[in-house]
């Protein structure tokens, strides 16, 4: 039996013809026109309004954006704690729209690791650091014996330089030590993705640097893909890719590449800001650019060999 294609199928087909393989086919995290609407007391809040984001395997990236722009909403969806209202989200071949309760539990235990801003929320207060790190391994089951679990826990704590805290309970550790143990807990089951929502929010800038170094170690030594939400400018400038979210959508992206100074041999990161171009060809121009040239409602475009020029509307019609 054949049925007429739905509008969505027609759009998908048109998109596929235009752009080749399916959107995000080679990405570890794919958010495709992700929407999350919260309804409380009859009031609707559109926290995510068609957000597109691709993250490749092995990336260490930062997400920034004003308060209320939708960062935590996105992280909670990626962590499997919340479900989107519409759109598609995939992480390491798991379709986040179509998970059963059982899949969700497996996903949260083995596929993603999560670190919260509140240090107290990441660790169980009555367990030592070593017991906290071994707990996810125990919950995940499998054949690992208690001794092997303890060894793995110690190995991770050594990697994150908190092995000396192994017999301490959270209240006997500094905030920075607690967050590094929290990273070890999140890494225990060798997740494909580590998600951290403002992990340095409660720490001073020096300690924040140490936490950031711990994420970098996890990324470089274990190859874990890491997404960090941060307000910390210093953290945001240390990663190669920073994506900004505005009103529930990705708006701009800064990519940094290293350049080596030929005389001094010093390596520095050179940044360039990009605007997002969605699959329908929509481009968001920065407000300061459009304001500077009084661009509104309509602009004129010229296609050149290697670029496109955008002109203010000079047609004289309004
Ligand atoms: N459970 C909820 N119920 C109702 N509204 C919510 C809920 N969670 C978030 N929101 C709303 O969704 C929007 C996005 O919130 P979100 O927490 O994702 O922002 P954020 O970017 O993380 O902000 P911040 O930087 O302050 O942490 C906000 O308007 C918020 O009030
Ligand atoms: Mg938040």
C-alpha cells in the first residue's frame, strides 16, 4: 500500500537531496530542530525553539548563553533526564525520543556521565571518595569483582589527581576536590559523553582552572567527548569550540585553532566567530552588524565567486 508522503517527509527528502547524507550522520550528538515547551499554570515557556547542534566524537566544547537561554534544558535532555517536546536528539546511536524507561536507565548509567554545579549534588555524603567512584560500577552490574572495582576507582582518582582523598567523605574535601571526584564518578562506567552544567560555578577562578584541566585530561587521555556549560569566560576561551545559545537556539560559534609563533615557538589559540547557517539556509546576523548598517526586514544579496555580499535595502519601498 502506498500513501502520500507527509509534509515532514517531503521536507526531509528535499533537505537530503540538497545536503547529501542525513543531518548529523557522522556526529556523536545530534540535535535536530529540538523543541522543549514547559507548561506551568497554563503559561507556556519555549525553552528550546528548534535547536540544531552537532558534536563529533572526541570533542571538548563549551556551551555559553544568557541566563534562561535554554542551556540546562538542553543538558537535561542530553542526560536522559527530560524528553523533548518535538524534534530529534541522538546520542551515541540512542534515540532520546524513543527510549523506554529501561533504555533510559541503561543510558543514564552507561552512556552519559553528568556533573552538576552544586558540588553537594554530585556525591553521596556518607560514602568516601573511593566508594563514590566505585558505586556506579557496582550499580552497572557486570562481572567486575569488588577488588577490580576498587582498582578502577583508584586509577581514575589518580588520573584526576585526587587519589589522596580516597578515604575522605565529601565534607572532608574542598569544593575543587569534590568536583574532581565527581568527574571520576561520571567517568567510572566509561561513558561516551560527559555532560557538565556549570561545574565551576561554585568555585574560585584558580580552582575552576584545575577542574577544567581535569576535563581536558579526561578528554585527552580517555578520548571522552565532553560538553561543558559555563559562564566562565576563561574556560570558554580554552576550548577549541564554543557554541552560544540565544533564545533556545544555537546562534553563533567560535572556533579556535592553534598557531605557533615562528620566532618564540609559543603556541596560541586564534579565534574566529561564525554565524550558524541552518538547513533551510537561514542565517542569523549579529544584532550589532544589522544595527550598524540599519538593516531591517529586507536585505539585498549578491553571490560572488567565493562569498556572498549582504547589502542594506535600497529599493526605496517599505
Ligand atoms: N521545569 C521547568 N518548568 C517550567 N519552565 C522551565 C523549567 N525549566 C526551565 N524552564 C524555563 O525554560 C527557560 C530556559 O531555562 P534553562 O534552565 O534551560 O536556562 P539556562 O540557560 O540554563 O539558564 P541559567 O544560565 O540561568 O542556568 C527559562 O525561561 C526557564 O524559566
Ligand atoms: Mg542552567
